[in-house]
C-alpha cells in the first residue's frame, strides 16, 4: 500500500505542478502576449477572458489535488506503518505546513484570476494576481531540496525560485498559446495568430534563460561530479530531463525562426501550417518534464549519495549488448544479508526462479522487430511494412498467456484465484492495453482509416506510459539495485515520450516534417527495444557476477 501511495502521490504532484503552471503562465500570457490591460480590443478581450478562466481553473484544481494529497494520501501512508491516523504528528512537519500554505495561496490565486476576469481593466486586480503568482512560486520552493541544504541555502533558494518561475511561465504559457489557436476559427483570431506566436517567442526565450541558467547552477550543486550524474537516480532523471528539454529547444527554435520570418515577410504560411503541430508537441513535452520534476524532487540529491552509488562499470553492464535470455525462467541468487554465515562472514543468498529477464528480453525482441519494420516503411515504398503494429497485438496476447505462468490460463491457479492477485491483474491490463493500441494503430494505417480520430490513440498511450515511468519513484531500500532499475525505467520512459511526440507530429504534419517525425519515432522505438532486449535483473547476483567476468 505504501508503494502504491508513493506512486499515486508522484502523479498527484505532477498534476499540481501542471495546474500551477496553467495559473502562473496564464497571468504572464495575458500580460506579455495578449497585452490585455493596454489592448482591450474585442478579440483580445475574448481570448483574454478565456485565458483567465483556464488559469483560474488550473489553480483551483491544483489546490484541490494538493489538499487531498496532504490530508488523505500522506496520512494514509503513515497509518499503514504505525497503525494509527497520525495527522497531528504529521501537522508538525514543515512539509505539511508549507503544503497547506500552498493550498491557500494557490486557491487565492485562482479566486483572484476569476475576480480579474470580471474586470480586466482593473490595475489593482492585476497587481494582486501577479503578487499571488509570485507567492505561489516562492512558497513552492520551500518544498524542495534547497531548504534542507546546509550553507549557502539562500543562493540555492533564489536559483530554485527562478528556475521554477521560468518553467511555469513556459509550460503554462505554451498551453495558453495552443488554446488560443484552438478557439473557434474567427477571421480576426486567425489574423491575430502570427502576432501571438511572435510575441510568445520572446516570452519563451526569456523563460528558457530562467530555466537553463539557474538549472545549471542547481545541477552542479546537487550532482557534484560526473559519477553522481551516471551513478545515482537523481542524475539519471536529470539526464532524461535534459534530453527531453533539448527536444523542446529544437521545436521552440523552429517556432522562433518562423515568427521572425513572418515579421520580415508577413508570410504566415509556416506559422499556420506547421507551428500549431509543433506547439502541440511542446505541450506534451512540457507535461512530461513537469512529471519528471516531481520524480527528481522525491530522490536524494546525487551529492548526498556517496557509498551507494552505482559504479560506471555496473551501469555499463546494465545497458551494454549481451546475449538475451529467451529460454524461459532462470535460476537466480538474491542477496540475503540475514543468511550471512556469522563464522566466515560469507554473504548469504536465496535461490529462486525468475521470469523477469525472459519477459523483458522477449518484449525487447517484439519491439525491435516492430521498430525495424516501421523504419523500413519510412525509407522504402513497401506497403506490407504498415502491418508492424500487429506485433503489439501478438505480444499482448503472448503476455496475457505467459506473463504469469503460475496463474490462469496456464498455471494451476484458476481464474478466480488469479483476479485476486494485484500483480496478475496489472499484467492483464498491460497486455490488453498493448493489444488494443496495436490493433487500433494497425487499423489507422489501412486505407480508409487514415483520418480516424483513433489514430491518436498510439501517441497518447506512448506519452501516458512514458510519463508514468518518469514519475514512478523507487524506494530507497537497496539503493544500488533500485537505481539500476530506475535507470532502465527512466531511459525507456524518455524514449517512449519521444516516440509518442514524434508520432503525433507525424500525424499532424505534411512532408518533409512528416517523414522526419516518422523516422524519429521509429528510431526511439528501436532504442526502447534495445534496452529491453539487453535487460538484466539487478538483483540477479549470479548473472551479474558472470557478466563481470566476461
């Protein structure tokens, strides 16, 4: 139950950050991009009121989710360990107090934005909204690692506040820019779109400066050295964030170039034809980055993890090519310190059988073949390659049958006993999702189904799966093995997010962007297959020691 509570808490933290970004970014978008107080034209007023409505709703939603988290979810996790609902003891902690203060400030921000929406020309209302938005960011910094540092914490707090402000301005602002495009097509709104993109481009540049500058300083302080970057969970998630952020920079650069060309030539073609799809993908990356940030905040800074770091050699063994295990379960040894011989000090082990590596490697084989066919279909006119999604249907069926050999349909335990096991039910759900996504993706690639809305199911499923892997925190017990497992999950999560975003861009674009996006999606999917094909259970001591000797 505690692990489930931690997982749900991570997802809720991501939703809170998204709501806050909508509120803070909405204020900046209305002031800097729409210039609402000084340009109250009918079309600007209409877009501005909608912006403030969404921003207010985001703030209220963030306050509600956080309130449930601190009053219900966290006490529930503590109650499982102590057997009592220790809300009083929890209320004495700094995290609880600043969490409640966050709820209050964010709720006030939501109310002030609703109040501002009624009278957008009221300068005192704007001042109040801006002050509350700043208060939200400052208060949120008190829930980060910067508070717990010894020495020079003031500079860390300042860098944290600046970094978070930049992230909220960009992530929230880009959503509001997309919503402006999604408004019902009006002649004035369509003519105003290039101007909105050009104005937001400069806000985006300013946001990137606020993100990158303090972010580099925080990375140096929290990571410490290169071994902390590759040998800890904190460093692993940070690398994933950098990779995803690099994708954002590419898209933002393309939008900025298109905006500059429009300002010079007044040719709005690229801004109308390509930029909306780029912005949609930016929004997807923004969501993934915010959820990755919640995972980062739940892990100890790399500089504090000294004795339990993963050695570069172990990380190399985890990801390097090796013979996959495709012949069923394997005999593994799990370290059991309680079985250590007190006379000789020889480490104790427990012999067990595991299907873990077999399932991961088989999954990698399916994914690699599917990705290779998808890539071949992009570079050659081979109609038969469009059937590659059926491999996901085949794998989903395989996983349902062989995923849990001791349970239904192959094992001695029947259907009724099987549905009482949470792990088995989760595997069935995963199998059904893979099979369903594969089926619908195959249908959308057939003639007559290319324009169905079901074609978006595959990229959405990839994005959701990637976000879950990025936001999923691991316990601090057995740090070495947990970090090795986390490294594979984070790498797969980042790659799957790129698959989903690239596929979405492929669907929403025309040549040559369509083909570039398709190749990117196939390449990222192939990378996922490689990681899974070479996966080794970090707790498999027998295999681990054998690989060391190769």
